[in-house]
DNA sequence: ACAAAAGTGTTTGGAATACACCCATGC
DNA sequence: GCATGGGTGTATTCCAAACACTTTTGT
C-alpha cells in the first residue's frame, strides 16, 4: 500500500537534507568518504553521505545522525560549510541541503567501512568518481574551505593519528595546500605555536634515522583560542 | 474563509526562511537595518528583514527579494552567513533560516526607509533594541564574520560612499575591528594594496587642511582576486 | 594666530625566506 | 658503507610597528 501524503501545509515547502564531506588522510593523499547510492535517483552512483532532516533535530544533529548511520563515524569535529539551494540540484524536486564538513582519522574508520556502511568507501579527492546531485560542487567548496582554514587554524591534526611525526604533518599541509614547504621553516613555525607535545617514542624499523613522535596539545590549543590567539601558518 | 492546507507530503517538512543582516556605516557608527514586525509572533518587536523562501527561487534569490520588498534595497553584495536550525528558534514551529549578510552605503538608503519600507530603521549595532526570534544570535555571528572578513578582503568599501577620504576609511576599520590604528601605517598598508584611485577633488568648507577624495578600484580588485592575490590588512 | 585634521619618513625588531650539512638507522 | 629520511643554524630580506613633525584651511 502506498503511503499517503499526510503532512499538509498552507504553503509549499522545500525538503531539507544534509550532506557531509568527510576528509581523511593517508600518507600521500587527501581522501573523501563516499557512499554508493542504493536507490534512485542516481542509483549506483557515488555521493556524499547525508539525508533528510528530521523534525526533532537540528541540521547539525541530522548531519551527525546520517553520518553515523551511513558510515559508522561519530563523535567528530563537524562544521557547517554552506547551504545549497539551486532549483535543479535534486531531480526529486525542491530540496535544500545544508552541507557540513568534517576531518577524521582515516585509519580509525577504514575497518568500519566494510561493516556499518557496506557501501562507504574512501576516494582520493583528486581522482574520485563523478558524483550524484551537485555533490561535486559541494566537494569543491569544501576543499576550498579546508585550504583556507588550515592556514589559520590547526585543524589538520584532526586528520592525523594521535601520534605523528613532523614529516607526516608537513606532508599533510603540502597535500592540502598543494605546494611544497621548506622543512626547516615549517618546523620552526609549528614549534613556535607551541601546540605539540614531544613523546618519548620513535619510529621503529625504518631504514633511516627514526623520527620522534609528537601529539597535539588540544587542551593548550583550547586555552589559547579562548584568549584570542592566532595560529597562522 | 480559512485557507486550506493543500500542500501535502509523505514526510513532515520544516519551513525555510531567510534573514538578512544589512550593515551600514555613518561617520561614527556601524549600523544594522531592522524591521518592526507588524504581525505575530513578536508583533511590534524589531527583527532582521527576511521571510519565507518561495519554491521557484534559491535562498539567495529569496533573501534578495525579501530585502527589496521590506527595505527597498537591491543590487547589493550579499553573502551567505549561516543556516540556523534550532528547534525552538521560531514559536510558529519548525523553521530553518538561511542567513545572509550585506554591506550597503547607508546614505543611499536612508531616504527609502520611510518610503518602501515604512518600518525599516537603522540602529547602531552597539545600542540596538532587543530582537525577535534568535536574531540577536544571528547578528552576533554576522558581526564576528564581518570582523574576520574585513581583515583579508576589501569589503569595507561597500559601506562607504563612492568617494571617501582616508580618514573615513580608517575610521570604518577602527569601528569594525574595535581597535585604534596608527594613521601612517594604515595608509601605507592600504596604498600598498594599490586599490584606490586618487580623485581630483578635495573636501570643501572644512576648518582644516582639506582631505583628498579617493574611490575604490573595483575593476582592479576583481582582476587581482582572480589571480589569487591576498588583501590582508 | 590658532585650532583641527591632513599628510608624510625613518628607525627598529621580528618574522619569513632561503639555503647546506651532519645524524641515526636498516640493509 | 651506503642509502634514506631526520634533524638542525644562520644570514638576508621584508614587513609591521612605533613614533613626531609640517602643512593646509577656516575662523
């Protein structure tokens, strides 16, 4: 039996969805998490995770819920990106989408992608598949925002594992900013921010001098943020 | 006769509105344009201009249409600020609002406020009235964004008349950034950007050395923007 | 002549850049 | 011992900040 259209209003209303751009990073590449669509429209195409907003949740809550349902990811930094409302962006009709982006530790969620979300998969942002809806436009904007944001806020750490080497961190910046950076100057700048904790641990089994591991001092970052400090790179 | 609820959907949908934060500037003050509400809810209270999005327009188009209908302002720079979706933000029910902000030349629209929009009025952002809905929250976010944005994009010119003196420009920056700025350094920095055209015109009837007028070189700005130039202050 | 704002130049310190060599480790 | 990346110091350039006096105009 067909479900009836039982929610009625005086004036027409657009549907409201959320979309999530989830960035991850593995040594060499910036990646984005995509879902293979199981239903029409765009069945079989890759798309950003997301879905319709419920009436008892904010768009941010909706984005987080959908993200968890479709990819198993939760408890992550998520930030509103933009609201997309082009008339033709969804063939089902008038759908407005509030997009959020998030940075996660890729390795934490690599396993899960075969579990909670059978059809979730990481793709390089440079060589990803073509996407459903206007999701390529959304992805482009997210990349642009990430590039701008990483220059003045230390959000890059969200993409790395708990402990990381200086070279890994530099590589992350190089990939996101699409430029190469002088090793010595980069270290000086980062160390001047004084947001890294040096660990008593080194790389093992590497065929060169073992690099020290560091971790990000989140507590200190939050303290300094409150005082209005700048973290420009 | 009551209008019937004739727009029906399978699932409930939130209503979608837009709100506009319109900033203006007069010699000494940053101002925001507000509307006195003529109907419930919040009848008689001051609010940001805005209204429901139509089905045949994007949210940006809707924001511009409402802005024109309620204040007579059109053809202005407008930028998406944020989408607000708290469950309790509107007593009429579930209403999601996409907020836009805009910078206009206050003097251009001072007259109109008694015309197209009888109840539109400029208020100092510092000593404005309390606002309807969550509009104070929206205004706070817009101020924060403006403060951040003016540091790296020359949007301040949108707030000044066609021609202006250096002192007026500096004063604008001082008011928005809430700090005082060294006159000589400010001029050097602005002049280095090379975005001002010196006019053959000076102040008249002032009891001191007459200041030169300048105008903003929008064409050049757009050229340089395309090339990826930075305009940090 | 004086009040009031316009307009300008120089010095100084600190940050950004550019650049080259030694160090530890596994093979 | 050699290949590989880790790790560091210094000289130079440029920009930001601090600062004070002269100029023009109306009254």
